[in-house]
């Protein structure tokens, strides 16, 4: 059984999986009265591009990571996520150069507790950056020379296969480039001397970063298996669910060793669709939930969730949600992965607890994930499991969807006509145009008068509008508000005159 948020139009469609949509009680009518979602179109996988690559800035405290971030970005952009507070420790911005986009991630903002050792927060941020980044920028300070913490950071990068660029910051004068050579002893990455203060070396660094980004022409292969990462607390039935997949007579199954010691990939096929289920160990509820979760995040979930196309978040029908569940969901959203809430062991409580009650409960616990579908299954018997997998495949297609610039701008104009943004400094903010720059997650850049003019409430309004009118109804969406520069205005004006 599935409950689909908001999309009443979907109930009348002939979808690949036959959904039985539960009519919710009057307390849920607020969700059902939202405008109908647009019909999900056919997705041409041959034209879909890979997600925006990530470039992470790492290093010990006080080497100028945040200064480097601002220097490379040249201007601050407002970013909207579907989950508040998840990425407070990490600042991100979208950068365009040489017709390439990449997302720059700053792991700054951590304090120092012990001058001779890395704090737990520093270690956690480095692990997260390593797990997510396509290119790693390791920043050091020329004026202090090689420090023990520099060596420790480099040690944590040992074995990382992704490109590493060693940036010797604070090389303010030519003669200091000799001192930068000292950092070659670290034996990690191409050395680039820069000075954010004197504006030296930016073009060289940007050229090296772009050169090390993944090839732009990479595409998603339709024949590749869709990866499902299964997360949740201990004893919620994750392993039983995977065993059910492995034992089904209609599935072609093979077990292979996972990329980590504590995960196992199970490959299977249903009706010609190939899946890979990534089973992750559950979490125990301990007194120190924070410590347990950090270990899980850096050593298990960082690898398995990042690999996922869709995440299945398991709950036990007999238990309430916990802090561990909330932290796990927050971590999943930080990686902008489509998610389905899976209420397992439903056969034991179907007659005792109405589905409406569980739906209301989960919506209340995870308000920022109101777009996520909810599935009620029995993992042991396989009831509703095939429906769950088919819906996961549909979410994967939504995350891969790409809309034309023309269609996107029509939707933006309609949203602003229905509900214009509030006045800002006695002027009405404008969005000049919007474009989708990436998929998985769908990433939209809105060129506007001033990113600060669009309040958080209005940004969330746009997210809801996009879900209702674009094929992204049940997946995370990234929005970037970017101020249009004079050069961009001239460029756009030239395009208009040439038409």
C-alpha cells in the first residue's frame, strides 16, 4: 500500500505499478487540496547528463579555506535545501567557468579544541567531503610552513582515488613561492601557489580544477542497475527485506562483496528491471546517539547513501521514530537523495493501527519531507514489495528528468503571477530567467535582481510550485538564486536581439 503526497492526478493514471492510493482522513485534506501535479512524461535516458560535480575544500583550521571559497566564488549565492540546518557546517555555491558548472563546498567553520589534534568536527567534515567530492582542494598556509595537522589531513586522504589539488595559500609575494615548494614533501596533489589577499593565482587554480572534473559528456547508462540503499535502525527488518528479494523465484540474484566491509550488494532483476540493493547495518539506540551516528555517517552511510539512486528508509510499525531516525533522514537529505518511507511488519498491526494514523505521524515527524511517498509492506512475506520497487524506479526517473528552459520559465512566470514575492527595499524582486543545470538532484539556477530579496518562505513556495508543475513531484530539488551581472545582462540582451 502506498500513500502518494499531493498527487491526486496520479491515482487515475495507468502507472507501471498498480498503486492503491489510500484516501486519507479529513486531517490530511490540506495535502490533497494542493494543485495537481503535472503528468510524469516519458524520460529519454540518452540525453540525461550526470549530476553537477563537487569540489571540496579541506584543510586544517586557519589556512584560509573560507577566504579561498569566497575568492573562487566571487559572489555569494543563496541556496535552498529541503531540510533546514543539515548543512550548517558546510557552505556550498555553484560556480560556472568555461561553460562548466561545479559545486564548491567549504568545510570551514569548525573550531579548535586542541592545537595538536584534529577535533571531531574537523574529522567528520573531512570524511564527508571525501565521500562526496569529485575533486579535493587541500589548502595549506605558506606563512606557517608544514604543520603536524597538515600531515594528519594528508594521511586521511591516503587511498583516495579522486584528484587532489594542493593549494599553497597566502603566497602574497613572488619570493614566497620558494617556501611553497616545502609542501611537496606532503606528497599529495599538484601544487598551486595562490594568494586570496593579493588576488594571485586564481585563473591557474580554476584551470586545474576544471581540468580535473569528470568528463562532461558522461551519460547515465540505461542498462546500469538502479541502486537502492536501505537504511534504518536495528531490527526494523532490513535484512529480512533483502533476503526476500534474494529468495524470490521471479528474481535473478547474485551476491557480490560491497565496497565496504560492513555492506553487501544484492543484485536482482524484476520484469527486466535490474536493481542493486545495498544493505547497511542498523543503528542501536545508545546514550551517545551523536557518537554512534557520526561513526555510521563517516564509515557506512557516507559510502552507501552516496552510491544510492533511491534510499529506502525503514521503520518498524510497532515503534515510534527516534533521534537516530531523524539524524539518518537528515543525512540522507544532505546528499539530496530521493527517499521512500517504508513502514515494515505492517501485517502484524494492519488491523490495529489505521494507515492514516501512521501517515499523519510520519508527516508530523518529518515535515520537510512531505513530498516523500510512504509504503506499507511486509518484508518477510513480500507483500507490496514489488509495488515498492516499481515506485522506487519511478522516483529514479523523476530525479533524472530534465525540462526545457522554455517550459521551466513558463512555470516560473506562472508561480510569480499567482503569488508575487514581497517588496524588498521598496522594489518588487524579479526573476529574469531560470535554467536547469543538472539532474540527480534536479538543480535549477534562477537569475534574479538580488538573492537576498527572496525570503525563505518564498523559496519554499517555489519548491512546492515546481513539484506540482514539473516532473519532480517526489524528489529533492536544489535551487540557486544568482544575481545577474552586467555581463550576463548584455549577454542575455544580445541573445534577444539576435532572435
